[in-house]
């Protein structure tokens, strides 16, 4: 039997949805991937992004943020490593903006690539911790934690699936093909900027 209420879960879903809708590296990357590679590749990448994002909720439930408070250097190290990875991804997109579209998909934009991208930013762990503490009781039973994690995973999967399907629509892909160079350059610059911000604002 759960100790948390449906009202608490509904508030959690609403808060998480509002946070997901604010553009981040995952939103930018899955949109660009859907434009360039189509629905199938974008869905695999999006599901990886969703799973990677949900892991931060799981880590928060397991007490990762307590480690950040006890040893602040661990958070700084994770931010620097994650920011460096985002800059690498952004520069890679910038450099290859003029390249023709790869045949058979881009191996960097598969399921594992999606997990890696959303795991590169530890800030969601702090977000999840703050939200969990403000909505749910301080002491949660294992079943409560399981329900919260499955709720977070469901919201993340729904969002990234919907985004991938939307951005892979033929009319949007046709417009992307006409402006591939500038869209890829813009997406790469945005992701690199987010990575630099992650490093500089620790």
C-alpha cells in the first residue's frame, strides 16, 4: 500500500512537465535528430534521453543529493565533466553542419547516445531532490519510491516520444533539409553554450 497520494503524484507530474518543456540539450538534440534522421532513429534517441533523465530521479530517491551536500566537489566534478561532454557534442554538430545526411542513421544518436546526453547534466538531480522534498513526505517506503520513479519515467517517455514524432513529420523534415546547415549550426551552438554554462555556473 502506498503512503503517497494521487494528488501528490498529480502535482509531481505537473511540476515535472513544466520543467521538461523548458528547452535543454535533450530537447534540442532530439529535435535535430528527428529532422535529420527521421522517426525511427529519433524515437530510439528520445527513449534513451527519457531513460537517462529518469535516472536522475532514481538517484535523487536513493540519496545522491545527500552526497552532493556532504562532498560538494563531487557535484562540481560532475558538472565540469558533463559540461565538457555537451561542448564536445555541440562542436561536433557545428563542424559537421555542412556534411550530407548519413546513410543508415547516425550511431551517436541511438539509444545509448540519448542516455549519455541526459546523464551528462547533473542539474536534474538537484531539481528532482527539491521537488521530491517539497511534494512528498520526508520518509518514503520502497513502494513509494518505486511509484515516484515509474511516474517520472512515464512522463519523460511520453514527452520525448511525442517530441520525436512531432519533429519527424514530413513537412518539418522538408524544411530542415532546406536549411540543414543553419539548423545544425544553431543546435550545436545552443548545446555547446549550455555545456559552457554548466561549467561556469558551478
